[in-house]
C-alpha cells in the first residue's frame, strides 16, 4: 500500500503513501467513538456517503491529507494494496473536497526522493488564519484513542484472544453478574500501545496476562483462581447498560458497527464514553475501559449476552 508514486492533481503532485476510509461503517477509531466525532476531528461534515482520506507528501516532503468524495475508488485501492497488488490511486480533481495540512494518523513510511515528512509551512496569504496541521492522537499514554485501537486489534486477532478464554468463562457471567467458575486470569489481560504502520492505525496486543497482577487464591480447590469475575467491575456493568440503551435509542452513526465473521456470526464493535467492546454474535465479548489502563476484560456468554449482541447487530451500520 505504501510507497506508490501517484498524483492527485496535475498541478500539485502528491506522493501517495496510504489511504483510509472515513464512512459511518468504517473509520479510523483513533479519531473518535463514532463517525460524526471522527469527522469533527478533521473539520468535516458527517455526510452519510463518507469520504476517502489520501495521505501523502508533496514535492517538498510536506505532509498532506487530501479528502475525496470518491469512496469507491479509495476502497478499491485499499483492497488492492491489502492483496499485495499495485494500484494507481489518482482521484479526479472534481472528487477532491479539500487538502488538509498534516496527517491525522501515524504513517511509518515516507516518499523516496523528497525531504523527510514535515508539516507544511504556514501560508503567507492566509494572515494567520490557515488551519493548524493535523497530527495523530496521543497514544503514548492510555486513553480513549489507545483503548479504541486495542479493541480494533482484538477484532482483527479474535482467534488468538479467544483461545485464551476457557469454556467455563464462555458460559459465565453476563449483565446480571452471576457467578461462574472462571479462571481469574482469563478475565483480564494486558494491552500494549498502538503500533501504526503505513496501512493505518493498528495496535499490538499481547496475549492475556499469564502472570496476572491481582491477588490469587485457590479457594475452591479446583485449581481455578478465585479472583473476581470481570463482569463485576462497575465499568463493565456501565458499558453493558449503555450498549443496551443503544438498542432503544440509536446512538450517532458508527457508534455500533457490524462486520463479517466466520460462519453465520457477525463481529460487533461498540464504543461509548470511556469504554469499547468487541464481540462475536455467537460468542463472548471483550471490554476495554479508560479507567482500567491496558486491561482486557472478558464478559462470558451466559443467557443475556446473545440477545444484546443480536440486537446491536440489527441496528449497527455495516460496510456496503
């Protein structure tokens, strides 16, 4: 995807490094909990059709983000790059909405033969009213952007995470907080910070915390840790309650998204103030909280979670 030399306009060459979609069903989670919030971070109106974001450098090496309304073209380019195929992403001038200085996401590559990436110099003719350059959200410390990126990474690596959760947790606690014999280590894990590359924002997520940083006890003599189940955390209960409320009062577009999963299942991504959830409609859920830095909390399937996930899937936006 990275390193292709293309032009967006004949007059102003742009060396395209990468591109991302900004639509209700697919947008960089680092920018916000929902599509309108992500648009607001770029100063764009949240049009239902969405946008494509083309990130590159000009002939001087300055960073630019070109916003286009040809979403299909950008989607085809991304799909081609993901398959290892070359694709000349050259949007027509008529599809260009605006060119914003800077990059809203971290890009780990640079165009060859030009200066190192840097913010464009202020426009002397703007009288100080030009837009400040875009910059990636701060993910050096745990916060909303890093939490959302962690949830994205779990969705991408679902099979890896799912292998770490035992069968007792699967049928364990739900919103009601009922007890089960879950191993305490399986209800919690450490999430590392994001590791963006040219393909857009990603996060490195290690496997569940094998050592655990909670006190443990083999109180039941079964070999299972007697640590509290994660669903008893008030933040998890709040997240589940707010997710339930979404099914009655739809949230802003993109707050709940549904995507393909193996079999007949769907992958659900939901966000809210201070929390993110990733789940499969035929399985369990993982919750990340701003108030619990770096931890992944497991919600067992139980009798109530399936209905919640199906209801969220019914009202979620989906990729076209």
